[in-house]
């Protein structure tokens, strides 16, 4: 397989690498230590088109291919993982569902501002008791004459509570299937909807500059047109969304691994023992070579 990058992919890589070096790295340690969401930085990424890279131009995106998007994530992650996960969660989990399953009206109303980077969007799937088994969601949505009423709670949701957050797409049980499993439907809940309660930011061990919160839905009313796609198709929707999202997460992790290798190489040149840099010793060189090999292997796996 030919892994030679196109001119566009190389240009995106160069732009993101420069942005990570000049804009992200200088503030990364501070925003992580302070658990500070870098609002101005994320807005600038929106203006650069980074928050809508794989979204078609007709919806306000850059129209780049998926590999270019992953390459961008890798470079942003070399600067800071919190910034990268903000970008990934918004694009893969927030905007992509509208692109793949939204109606023309939903795309115009929600996807366009997301692709332009004017808003962030969240995807409400994980719950306190439903993580790996997302089909076991306890959040329920019931029909009434005005649409749907949602009750339940979500946990560890990214991008829901920032100053530029536009809302969340919520996975909820809306009935039972013939095989006895829950019928799952995804519902659009814009910011400010009565009954939609955004919890406080969680205190995390890492990636502290990203926005991660619990969400609660207390008789949260949304109109019938806020169903994403068709009623009962939510399970297959989020499986498709997560499949693509996992490849993007892999790219992010490769960026982190590359950053570790970069720092290790620098340290091996700066640290001196026995009158010379420790990188001059073969034992250190072997370790660095193994690291470089594993990073490149992981990169080629997500390319493929």
C-alpha cells in the first residue's frame, strides 16, 4: 500500500505542526495544571477550519479526507492531548452524526455552525451504569403530543459545558425491540433546553484542560423533529459513529507517543554522563530506536 501523502495532506500536517508548536505548546502545561479550557485557542482553531476538516464544504467544512483529519489530530496531540480530544470529540462525535444521519433541516441548523467552528457539540452516550454496554442505557425518552420527554443521566461527556457549546445528541431508550432488547433513538438537545442540566466539570487525573462533565435530563422536552434519523435506529448510528471515532483516537494517541519520543530524543542529547550525551551510548540508542519503530508502526496501522 502506498502511504505517500498528498499535497493537501502535507499542507495540513505542516499547518497543524506549526500551530501546535507556536500556539499550543507554550500554554499546555499551564492550562493542564489549572484545568482551564482554552476557549480562545479553540475558537482560533475554528477560524482556521480545523474543527470541520472532514465535513464537506457545502456544510461549512474544509472538505478534507479522513486521513488528513487524522493527521491533523496527530499533530495537535503532539502539542496537547486536551486540545486534541476537544477537536476529536467535537468532529467525530459531535458533527459527524449530523452529517451521516441528519435531515436537510438538521444539517442546515446544526451541522453548518459546527463545521465552521462557531459552536462545539457533545455526544451523550456513556452513563454511570452503561459504558461498554451502551445498549443498556437507562436514559429514557417517551413520546407526548409535543414530541419527546427525556429523563436520565449521562457521565464523562466531552464539550457539553463550554462557553461555545451548542448542545448534545442524547442516546435514549424509546421502547423495546421484538428480541427484547431496548429500542435506541438519538435525540438532539440544544443548549438552554428546559430540563437539560449540565453538571460541574469533573476533576481528572489527566487531559484536565478538556471539558468533561455529567449531564442530567429532568423531564427535558424536545420536539419530534429533534430525532436524529429515524426512531429506533440509534444503536446502529452510534456503533458507526464510534467505529470512525476510534480511528481518530488512534491518531491522537500516535501524536502523544511521538511527543514522548521527541522529548526522549531531546533529553538524550541534553543529559550528559561520563563526558558525553547519554544518546551516544548504544543502550540508549537501542531504546530510542525501539520507540521510533513502534511509533511508526502504530502510525502506519491507522493510515491503513
